[in-house]
């Protein structure tokens, strides 16, 4: 299971990384869709076949991609917690009934938060 955050604030829950390929590669390249694993780790798109462009940026041919876990977050991408806090809607799915249910699920996979005290 993975999370697809759609530009505009909607979250879609997909069955797995392979399901991400249903989106247009040009939109994925432009971060219209951003993917995270079920534990909140960013899933970086890796283009197997790049999008081909011609003059003025028009796409001549869509490429193909897959997503892979990445500990190094692209500067253009929000951490999962920020993306989820800014989400405004959840597409119906078989896993979660609310954004809060997603927050609880990811928090349970990440374990307890420990705090240090100075002094």
C-alpha cells in the first residue's frame, strides 16, 4: 500500500508501488502526484524511459517510471507529516476511512516519539 498526494490536497491510497504507474509520467515528473510508502517514506520516481519533449516544453512522448524508497527527500517535496497535515480530502479506498486514520496508521509504524530534555 502507498499514498499518492495529488496537487490540490487529495490523498489516494493505492495497492502498491506498481499502481503508481497509472498516472501520467509528465505529471509525476512535475510533482502533480507525490508518493509515500505506508510508513511515510518518500517514494522517488525513477524514470526508466524519460519524457521526450520538443520546442516550448510540449511533450512529444510520455516516458515510463517506477517508484523507489528514498531517504533523501527532494527539496521540492514536503515531508509526509506536512503533506498529510495540508491534505483536504481522501479518495474512497478499502484501507482508510479518514485522513486521521492514515495519521494513526503511519504513527504506529514509526514507533513512539522520544523527547530529550536539556538541563
